[in-house]
C-alpha cells in the first residue's frame, strides 16, 4: 500500500485512492462534475478511479472499477447523460452486497468516495460508511484481507454531490441537472405557445416532479402560465371553478392561448392525483376550449447541459475533492451544496432527514409545513387597494432579458386595480391611461396623462432615455427603476440632484441587468446567464465544426467591455484552455507560455483547443495578433481559426435562469418600493431624500441585498465601468487547473462544514438580506 501525500495550502494530508460513482439516475451536467473531480484529484496527487454502473459496478468489481486519467475526461463537458454509466442495484441494499463492494475497494486501496446522486444514493453511501469498520473485520475473519489491509483502509470518507432534475434535495438552492431540465421545458413551452396562439388553443403540459414542484413552478413563472399545479401546494377546494373562471376571463380579454403546467405528482387537498388528462377533460367539458395535452417525459433529461449546470457541477466537483482532502476520522459524511452564489458543505444525513420530512408532511396533509421545509417557494399577495402612486419602469442600455423583470414589476405592484394588467400597458378606471412603448427592450417614452398640465422633464445619462414626461397634480408620486451600467451612473446622478430638485425626492431602486455582469453591488445580473449560454453553445458548435480535422485551436472573442466575466465563466463552461481578460494583466511571455502549454497538450490525444479573449483585455494583443501568434507557434502541430461572437451574445430567448431571477428580483424591488412609499408619505406627498431611499438590489453571496448606491461608489472603477472586487476571479485558478496548468488554488473561500438552516433569512430594511 503506497500512501499518497497531498500537498494543499501548506498542509499535508494523508489518504488512499479515491473513487467516483453515480447512482441509479442520470442528469445533465454529471459529466462536468466527473471531469472536475477527476482533474482536481489528479492535480493534488491522488489516484482516481471510475466506478462504472454505480453501486452495481462497486459490487461486481472487475473492469467496472478502472483508473481515470486526464485524457479520459476530455471532450465530455457538452455531453449529456453519464459516460461512466448508472444503474440500480438491489444487491447493494443487502449486507452481502455491501461486503463484496468493500472487498473490491480494499483491493484497490480506495478510501475516499465521491457519490453523485439523490437522497437514496447518498443515504446508501452513508450506511456503507457506518458499516465500514465492521465490513473490514468480517472480511478479515473470512481470510480475504489481512491486518495490514485493515489498518491501511480503516477509515472511509464519503462526500456527495446532489444530482436531481427535480431540485428536491433540501440544503441546496440548485441541484445538478435542474437548470438544464428547465431549458428543455422552456424550449418546448416557447414552441407550443406559437401554435397555441395561432389556433386559440389551451395546452396542458406535464413536467417531471413526482414529489417536488420546482420544475413546474419555475417554468410557469418563466413562461407566464395561467395555472400551475405542484405537490407541495395543492389548490384549495373548488379550484375547478376558479381555474375555469380565470381561463374564461383571459379569453374574454382577447388572449388567444392558455398554458397550464402540472407536475407529475400534483395532488389536491385530499391527496387525490391531479393529472393532465383530468385538467383537459375539465376545460373541454366546462368551457369547450380546444385543449391539448403534452407530456414532456424524458425529454427533460436529454440534450446538452446548460452553462449554469456545467459551472455548478465543476465548482461542486472541485469542492468535493477539497472536502475529501480535509476530512478526518471524526468528519461526518457531507454533501457540497449551493446557497445563493456560495458553495457550502452540509452534513449529509441532516439534508436527507429534512428531505424526508417534506414527504412526511405532504403525506400527513401538512402542506404549509412542506413548503416551509422546502424553503424556496415564496408567495406574494397582491391586494386590490387603490392608491395615487404612479410607477415608472425604465430600461437603460442594451437589451439583457429585461422583459421578465418589467412584467414582474408591473404585475406585482401592490395597488394595481383587480389585477387588470397587460404587458407594458395599464388601463385604469378614471379615464387614466398609462402606456409603455418598448423598442428592442428600451423605453422610448413614458407618459402619464392626468388632470393638470404640469410637465416635468428629466434628461438621463447620455440620452439613453431622452425624456420622462409627467403630467399630473402635485400629489402625484413617481419612482424610477433603472437598469444596466449606464443606469447605475444615472441613478447616482438622480440621487445627487435631489438637493436641487425636490421632484427627485422619491424612492428609487435599480435592478442590475447587463450581459457583462459588471454592476457593483451584485454578483449576478439579469441577462448574463443568457449570454453565457450563447457563448457556451457556440463554442460547442465551433469545436464540432472541426470534427473532420486532426488538431485545431480556436481563438474566440467575447463581449464584456473591460469586465472578463463572460470570458472567464464562459471558458469554464466550455472547457477553454486559456482565457485572457483585462483584470488579469498579461504580457508576451505569458502568451508564449500558454502557446507552448497548448502545443504540448495537442501532441497527446487532445484534438481541440479553445482560447477565449475578452474584447478589451489588451489594446495591443488583439484577436488578430493572438490568431497569428498561435498559428505561427503551433505550426506543424495544430492549425488555428478565429471567431468574434459579437452581438449574438445579446440575442435569443432569455434563459430560464434569467427569467426566474429577473422575476424574483423585480418582485422584491416592488415590495421595497411599496414599503418605502408608505414610510415616506407624509403631509399628502412623498418625500424621500435619505441615502437608503436610492438603492441597488443585488445578489451578494447568499442573499439579495438592498444597498444605497452612494455607498457603492467606493467599490467602483468608473473609468473601466467594473467593480474593484469581483467574486468570479476566484474561479480563474479552477479554470486553469482543469486546463492542466500548474497553479496555486486558494482554499480560503472553500466551503466549511455547516448545519442545515431551517429558517431562511427574513426580509428587512435597507442593507438587509432577503
């Protein structure tokens, strides 16, 4: 037995080989997790094994357990399913089966296991760990192993990564595969909506989710469905009448289509199943609408992994290896999870127990308790109370998936009379008419006609919004919600101008929306995920275009201004070999080293290379220069091509993540606006001029946070329009490690073992987390 010495961050960790297996299911993004775990394991000096066919392969042994190499996980990021197989195993549920599995691991000196699966697979892994010492003693008594083998393999470490398209595992905000499944659903819904609108049809879509309604709920939010059925929140008795009335009203308002989404495990308050066919029969019999049923089935598990899933799986794979490195004899089995934008480690059985409590609560008809345990479903109540407040919603800058946020803001504002809301247009009851005209996502004019001829004009930053015209009485209150990088500058100017212009003393809030993701105060921006998917899938196609050639390297230029987010994170998702950005200066020596590194890789079995370049990474080392450099230095080993992605990164339909994120963040913004208006309304008018009434709502690590824009100035590089500190820069060493560079990896920000939180952070006032 050769003990491996793992050196990481000046700490020497002793341990045996590590193995990776997958459970009985499969999800998009699993290959990215395998790739990251294998390459990180090799990077720290471990011997890594594949266990093919899950627990069945562990029990059977033989050729099912093989050593992994760097090249064995190449060209698999874009592949769906699982390249090492997955299978159900009844034998592993028996003591005899686990005994055989233990023998197979001891024979290969495997003492660390990374399991990718759901609660059943992870529970089985924890049981295996608890029985490990007893299994070794039993094997010793049978004469199959000796005392030395028992000593050298005395401790088994288990780390889990959660894979499930249902997103039904408590303790993590997103499981591997969920985002890709949402992509498949939204692609189908978007396609169905065109035929439904043409023929004035009603469609009932059944999506997966036997015990969890996440896919149904989020896809309903993303596509604007009329009705949704999920297991955790059954409809109230009499839902049939309410639903039919809603559908009938929509048709009366000239809406040509109706979309209803039902999770496969949807039930009513009496635990009776609600199926797509039941809903169709109800609509046809009561309303006579032309109704169709579409069951998506395993389409949701197929296709190409989304950029989000590739990045999530890569981060989780690396975090799993770090957790194994740092594990001790007293460390419980854990799972690596995502909370907000941060990787965390949680005790495996705490998560499993809470997941099982959800199902128990549903079985006992304690549906409110089930929703609380899930921790991800929020219910916004909208009253029909009238008020005299007017809302201005402005899009500033280039298109970035803003429509979902605008829709959420308009539909979600408290006080819109009886929900009489149409997209970007509201008709009131007193001959008042508000119109919002959009052209390619930008507001051209916003005009409010009232009872007075008073007119106020506000010229905003660089004329992106030329005028905001207001006609009304002195008691009319206006707010401004601004988007994009220029919106940040505009909001700062509006806040500074309050002393000179009393009309600007109103609550203002900004929601970040930019494909570049360069807004200070927020880790994520609306539109950046859509752009990342465009980059990732374009890189996939570019690599595929060279399938008939021997060896080829592609130099690809991305957008982003001076912000390297798209290039870096897109490179991580696409498996780039090098990524050049402004935030990480480089010179000709760095370029030469990268070319030599790639040349050596291409002399092996590697056939494709991807080099990403941010458009403003260096004014001298242009895309043409890099293309010529790589072409010349790689002569005889590989040829080279260049691509400038350009504005295609801003086009296409918004991704499910962007639709969901923008819907939630805009709803939170409108809740803040509502509260701020009530607090600042005194003496018959609104007056708000404090710093905390001009805010940016952004994602900070684990929570959405309201931050005064004046406080963010110190965090901003105004010359280059980027934040001074950017969280994603910590992903660059990870990207380099996965590309086989020798580099240091900072583990100071790695997840620490925590406990499952049963209460989510509550919403509070400015600078508080949601």
